[in-house]
């Protein structure tokens, strides 16, 4: 493992993260490796307890703020922060690679090509850091991580942002060997100091030693101030760039952006330069085979290397080392080695498991006991997490049984230590029916046998006494029991009724008050677990609405307001009072008063530093420092007289627009001077009409075509400068919209009912879709554009070449919100809009902008193989790889490519066995079907019968395949030349068990694989396309044929319900294979073509996936949709599966988007509590649930 173990005094858990070990420690604190509840690997930085003065906490907060401002591609992304409490910490993305210091120490200096890539990567990071207004001030080899995707700059512990005080000079902070000369002279460190450190760092990587030396600080200082380093190992252009960076005078050093331009060439435009730098930097990543594996990776490697007998012993052995806490808080348990003796498992297999996992650092031996080294393994290893989840309900019973059996055995096996009554019944029930992987050892089995024997003996003794007393007790006991049962029944019925009402109320508040809606859904689920509360819980978990906020005192059409470009800060003016609000926290930031007349309008700059107000009378304009509320100069007369003037910023911090009914003015913000005044009657004007650089202004004079103004030139110019002449005509003032991208390279236009986009000034545009009537908005990074109802992903190559994704509909977006403006939030995670009632609505769009994707190049959208899952939802076969569905990564070697594939449909041949141990695949002419071992890729069987693979492969029409539940039998179906065969093969011997000629005259009614499914017993197989149910051993048909409706998509675990697609595949039919009858009315799945379906393990829930990416859940017992559409995919659903317990649903779409949908209330409730910020308050409870006393639900 790549970390040091935790030491005494270290926490085992920080917030929601479990710690696995130490990644490093220093004077200020410790960095730990941790794991989130879903197994995500993270790095957690904490402060030492003796350094928690207020000043240190403030510095820690500044470090977090600085890191958050920097683009995530060049640093470790911040995931969570806790600055209060006894142990402040910050959680960041884990970067699995060494720092530059260790890489050079291990492998020596970088060779020239790799050195150039490193220099570009770090210069790219510095450019992004400085662009965010941050100065690192401690750039050094130890703070550069060489991870996947290129170098990442970390540790902003002494970084400074532009907003910080500029009075702190004379303080020497940083690492002396990489400190710039001006810092030693007591001057303030600016961006040039980071550039110096870049030059020194590159020279270190080239030579393997620091460029300036000295045993004492004074000697080192003298070297930095006076010596010229040897640049001999470097080659141009890197040599010239490093020489310029190491200039003694900071004024002579180039900026990080100019260094990047010198190394890459091309455009000086920042966004293009950063994109080019990122691509070049990605090539410097470490060899993946040398990256530090996670706990889960290490455990999986150990597991795969065991013998089959030892692998089978791992689940019950690991489960003995787990003790369940409340909810998901499992803890480690120390087990006696004798507990692993169950009388069945070979002791050599037990020894192999203990030795392998102990040698890997996963287990700790102490005499005759063993324990997990860290509880974090329970989260990091998906297999162990799945085993624990499957046994969670019975783990507490097993732990109590183990302790009782050991006590009984140590005390001489006395009857007084045996279970009786309820405890015995519970233990016997679990042992008989409640176990999946857990086993009973010899002592536990003997204990239960003794308990049962004693119970039988005492039962005989009690019969005589009970007969005498029963008559006396029966009346009193019966009355008491009846009263108790009635009381409990009444309380349960009351709670269920209230819970249903509260769930319904949560649904009505979903759009107008999402936070309260979620809290009511939580309260309803805590009151009673019924269908309505489970459905509303899923609704709350999947609803995009996050918040709806109306500032106190706000009156629609009467209160001036504006929202910053990043969607985080709201400014509201009420009379002469201006207030700023943080929309993430709903808290006021500051308040100040303006002199003179009331405020007519207010605007905030995109960087949130400047406010501009116009007066209701007098035509004055004022500029304000948003951070302090101080005025920036005196009021300025705009010349508008008493005409009320609207004011707004475009995308530039330097230009503000002042607009009255008869004139439009543009003002320079830094100089507070007018740039342009145009006398026009304009009734439509918005921030979209100003180009990001403030150069162009689009006007729509009333009743006339649009005009384009060159602001610096103060003249009207042809509109074709930004938009080509097109047959749709020019822009006018009747619904036509235009929007510039933040970097000014693209223009989007909504005109004549269509949305088009193109490069600025280009003659070519692309059609995006029909106009919804909402305004067009680009995201701040220019990667997306939306009209509020749909979202398009954009990509513009370095030398042009615009490409756009298919417009993805924002389901339950802002189409019904009547929003006049839309903003993207930080990181494109949220979308905010102001509705017609003055509320700021917040929608979570992260599933659209940041979907969980299978890595490009390892999942191909052209593979033509649908995804296949094992029965636990742990492994997935997709493309040519096997994936860990929790970690979203390949866990086994790629499958070997077959020689060639025949024409026809063979897509059903690539399937995982239910236990995830085997996978089948078509292997080309000569060998029809291969069975491969997943862990090694080794072939274990091959089926070569020409009956389903003819000599002329092009004649093959259909091939479908299914594993039996135990993986020992494979069913194969084929059609060619009008002949149909169903065959059964034994995997162990590669011998054909039986073959059935399926003789049905009906033509194919579907262009899909017919569908082939084993039932849970493994003795029956259902074949689609009007075939029916067959007995595996004899091949005898077992049921009437289904009606000719199409393909079978799924079979319930009990084999009693099949899901069949209708002719057009938009409706589904539930059909009973045993009786041949349909069950209930068709399921109306909507406009999308259903592509996949699957049942939960208990058969009560059905999931379907459509061709348009929609995922739906159905109550299979009543044939009704269980909740509204789950957050879906941008393309066709290729595979779906429930986990072993039906607590999660996994879905994969054609583009490689992978999602986990949480269905378990036990998991959904904590997630909702965290997302909502807590439960209903006592006051809210009294308002919504007055009939019950307050209960804390989170």
C-alpha cells in the first residue's frame, strides 16, 4: 500500500470519510488517505491540535478559498471542508502519483522531451492559477504531483489572493531553495515570484539538484541573490524561457502565460492556450503500472491471485471481521483464528487467505487473533462492500451468536450459557434462512445444537406445569395482549396515514420550496415505510430542484436586483439600502446605504468586485466596491435627466451599460468614463448584447433591423462581422436573441424559431434546435450553452472546427418556471434562474454537465456489445473490458479480440456469469462460443457445434446466450436458414447436454435479439420471439407460447413474470410463462423505445431503459410507475442491473455514461439529510405535522 499506517492518536474517521493511513506529515498537520461512502479515494489534510489559534484557522480557510478558485484540471479538486471543531480538515481529490521531488529521487533527471512536457504542464497550471487571481508563493517539486492527466500543483497553504491584504510585506514565507530574490529582500511576493519558482523547478527536474545551494540560510540567500545557475542541460526554447524566469529583477520576468506561449506557440488567447497546455501536459503522467494502487485495487489483486478454494473462503472469513454499527458505520472486529474452522473449508485455504492478505497489509495478526488493518477497506473494496451489504441485516445476530458460543465453550459448555426463547428463535431463523456468504463454525453449530436440545427437554418438563396454570393465566394474558396489539396497531396506522399525507405535501412543494419538500420527504419516510413514502423519497433524491430563494423585502417589478455571472451572489436594492446575499448559504453578505435618491437599478460585475447603481431621479450613476460597500468616486451625471436608467454588466468587468428608453450608453468601469452614447429608441436590451471584450454592441431599434456598433470606433458596422448574412433575415426586436461565448469566439442566435451557433465572423453556422423562447446563455467556461430547457455541449478545436453534442433535454428544467434570465453556477454544477415571482430557483444539472463516464478508449460506443452485469451489480462487461461498477474503472485484462465476426446479429453472446467469474463471447469461425475466466482471461471451455455456427458464417441470423444461476450451464440459441435451435452446454466438460429444434412458423416480429433467460432454479429457460419456457434437462416445452408481441426483455426471479416488448417497443406486456396469459394492462413507457429491462432480486420492482436515455421504475405487482423518471442519460440505455439486495440500480448508456440510482431508503435518507442541510426544525414540524410530537429525522 502507498501510505503509512495510522498511528496512536490518529482519527479513524473524519466526517463522512474513513481513514486508511498517512500520506504525509509536516509541521502544520497530517495528510491522510481516506475513502468516501461510495468508495471514492480522497486525500484529507488536517491541522495539528496545538496549532488551532484563530490565525491558523483563518490561514487554513484562505488556503481552501485559494484552491477552490483554481481550475480543477491543474490542482487537486476540493471535495469537502470542515473548518470548525477540534480538528479542521479539507478533503480533496486523490491524485495517484508521486510528487516531482520523489520522482526525480527515484529515476533521476528528466530526459529532454519529458522535461519539456513537464515545463508546459506546470506553466499551464500557473497560468490558470494566476488567471484565478491567486499567487501560490510556495511552488516547489514537493508540491507538484505527477498524476494521470499531467502535473497537478497542490498545497496553497501560503497562497495569496487578490482580495487579501496588501500590507503584509517583509514576511519570508515559502521554501528558501525556490524563493525569489525579491522575497529575500523583504518585498512582497507577486506572480513573478511563482515564475521564478517555475524556472528553478524546471532546472531541478533537468539536473536532479536544486539550482541554488547553501548549507546555511545566509549562504543560500547569497546564492539566490548573486549566482547565475548553469543552464547547460537545457535546450531552446526551454532554455530561453527558464533564463527569463530566473531574472533577478521581477519586472524583467515574463508572465506564466507568456512562458506558455513561448513553449507552445499558437494563439495568445488564454482559453486556447490553456487547452493546448493541458493536452501537452497529459503526456507527462507517470507510468500507470507505477501509480500507487488503492486499497480496493490491492485487495482485488490479492483476491484474484488466490486458489479457487481460497477465494471461496474469503467472504465468510472477511464477514467475521466486521461488526455493524448504526446504519452503514461498520467497524472492524478482532477474531480468534479458531472461528474460521467451520468443518467444511480446507484449513490450507484458510491459511492461504490469512497469509496473502496479511502480507499485503490488509490483515493484522496478533497471536491467535486477526483483524482488518483498517475499517476503510470496507469502503475501498467493492467486493467486501457488497458482501457486507448483503449480510447487513444478519451481522448483528451472527456477532451475538459468535460471542455467546465462545463464552459457552470457554465456561465448560454449561446449559446456563445457552440461548432460550426469542434469542434462540432469532439465531435459528438466521442460520436457516438469513445467510448468503456467512457460515457457522464448529463451535457455533455445536452451540445451536445444544440450545435446540435443551429447548426440547424443557418443553417436555413444562407441559405438565403449563397445563395447570394456563387456565388461570389465559384470561388475564389475553386481555393484556389484545390491548397492547390494538394500541400498537392504532399507532402504526396513524403513523402510516400521516406519512402518506406528508409525502403528498412534499410533492406539492417540490418546485416552489425544494428544501422543505425534501425535508418533508425525509420525515414521511421516517414515520412509515410504505409505497408512497418510498416513492416520494426517490422523487426527492432525483429531483433537480435544489432551492427557491426570495430575498426578504423583495417585491416583483418594484425591487431592483441582479445576480453575479457565476450565479452565487445576489444583490438587491430597496429604496436606498443595498444588500448582497450568498445564494449557496441563503445568508446576507453585507449591507450598505446609498446617499441621495432611491436606487432605480443595480448591477454587479462578473467578478463580484464592483457594484453600479442608478438613481430613481436625477440621472446619476455611482460605482461601489462590493467588498466593502465604499463608493468609488462621486456620483456621475449620465445626462439622462429624470428618465429612469437601467444598468447591467455584460461579460466584461470593465464595461457597464446604462440604458434609458431613448439612449444607450457604455461606460468604462476602471476609468469611470463614458465610452459611447447612442440615441436610439430601444425596448429590448440585455447583457447578451455586449461582446465579452466590450468591443461590440448589438442594438435592436424599435421597428428596425438590428445594428452592430464598434464601441472603440464609436461607429456602426455591418452585422456580418459577427454573424453571416442568412435567408432568415436580420435580427429585430420581436423575440430574436443573440449571445456571445465568454471567450468571444462563438455567437449563438435564436431567430425565426431556430437556434444556430457559429464562430464569430464565420460564414458557417450549425443548427442546434428549435427555439424555446428563453434567452441563450453560455457557461462561464464556454463548454455549454442552454436555452433553459435544453443543454448543448460544445467543443472548439485549437484551430477552429466547432462540434456540438445533441441537445440534451433538461427534464424538469425551467420551461415551466417562466424565467427571464438563466445563469450557470460554479463548475457548471447548477443552473439558476429568476422566475416571474421574483424567486431565484436553483437546479442541479451536474448529471448533464459532469456525468460519470467510463474512460474514453476503454469503452467504445461502437462495440455493438450490450452491457452485461453479474448478479450483485459489482462487475460489468462493456466493450472489451470488465469494469468495477463502483470505482468506474477496468479491473481485469481486456478480452482477446476474435479473428473475425460473421454478418448477422451476434450481440447477445457476451455475457457475465451471475457470480462474475466467467464471461462468454463469440470467437469467430471454427469456434462458436468461448467461455473465459474473468480474472485471467483464460479460456475454460469452447463450444464448436456447427448447428449454431454454420460453415458460412454470413448465414447466421440470431445468436443469444445465457448462463444458469450457478454458472455451470450455458444456453445458446441460434437461427439460420429458417432453422432454429436451442442448446444446453456443460461448462466444466464443454459437453452438449441437449439440443432442441424449435419449429415455429411465425416470422420474426422484432429486429432485436429474442431474449433468453434462466429462472432462479436453473431448471427452466424462457426463449422469446413466440417460443416459450423449456425444461433444461429434457428440452420439453413447459408452457403455452407467448403471444407474438416481440422480444422478451426480462424474466422475474421466480420465473412467473416476463417483460415483453410490443411491436413498436413503446409499450410493455407482462406475461406469465406458466399459464401463457398476460398480467394486467400494458405498461405505457412513453415515447422512447424500450431497449433494456430488469427485475429487482425480490421481483417486486421493474426497471426499464429507453432509447432516448430515460430510466423508469415500476411496481411489478400492480403494473404502475413507481416514481417519476429517474435522472437519465444522453443516449440509449445499453445495460441496467440491480445490486444483490435491490438497493441500487446501475445503468449504462451508449455514450459511456454510467450512473448509480440509490433505491434503498437507508442510503437515501443520509444523502438527502446532507443535501438538504438537516431535518425539519421544531417550528416546521409543528406547521406541517401538528398531530405528532417532534421527531428528529436526520
